[in-house]
C-alpha cells in the first residue's frame, strides 16, 4: 500500500510577475501545471511514494509563463520538469521512472518479469492511445475512441490479482490516469459518450483510482478541463 498522504495545500501558480525560486540550492523541485495531464504523471508518482517533503511542487502558469522558467530552469519551456542534484530533466514518463528509481517509497513496478514486460508494452502504447482519441474529438468518437477504451478494458483483464493494470498500482496506471480522467469528463459532458459503458473493468479501475489519496490530490478541475478542451479541440 502507498504511504498515506497528508492533504497538501496547493501552492499558487507562478506567472510572469513571479520571482524564480532559489534555483540549484539543493532543493528538489517538480515543476508542473495544474491543468497539464503530462505534469500530473510525476506528481502522482511523487505523492504515491510519500515524497511530499522531499520534492517541492512548483506550479507554473502556462498561459502567462515566467521568462525565467525557460531561461534558467528548462530551455524546452514545457512542464513537467524536475530539478534534482543540480540538473533539470523532463519528459513525463521518464520522470515517473526517475522518481521511482532515485527516491525511497513503495516501488511503482512489480518484480514479476511477465508484469514488467506487459508494463513496457502498455507504456509504449500510451502515445498511440492519446493520438487516436485527441485526433478524433471531431470525428466518429464512438468508433475511434471506443477502440482505445476497449484496448484498456482488455489490458485490465490480463492480471486478476488487483484492479490495476499489473494487479497493484504501478507506472502503467500513472501513464493513463490523467488522460482517462479528462476524456471521461469531456466526452460525457460535451459528446454524451460514456467511456465506462459496457466496460466493467475500466469502471472499476477508475473507481479504485479515486480511492487513492496520491491520485485524488492531483485531479484537475472538471470545469477547466471542459472549457480548455472545447477551446482547443472543438473551436
């Protein structure tokens, strides 16, 4: 089981008027945005491993980014990024792995080689999953998104020793959770499509995710998700 987490107060997002934190002073910092699903991945990993006191959260306002973020922290100017041991690294799935292997706390990958192999497959597939769904918001959502959610339903059926992809909570759940969270909200509200209909394993997976403090604390504001996705994908 994960370390029970303390309810964390969300720090205010830093914008173009904000001063930079005391960079490279030995503090480990995770730069995120509250609306970004990619940034949510390492945030969940940090919480699940009980690293709230070890990794400081630094939220960035993506609509009004501070200039110093690109100049002094992460030249790619994207979130997430992690400042650790005098360097800054990025890419959400790499960061999940990095946090898992460089910090204490419950492991995010089981020892079972068969489960590890399946984890690699599912994580490698996550980009295809996202492209297929994001690319079809204006198309036949039932057909295109349906195939992707069927893929998850089938994957969730492989191991029966728990409700998550590998039985216990892992990197795989973290790879998919932030996106499924947003797709569920947006597709239901705007396109009247219920991703859990006829998919009991997926429904159960979402239900179990929502019992994890480490995940709940990272969830996006549903109204913000709908507004952002309407503007971005349906305009």
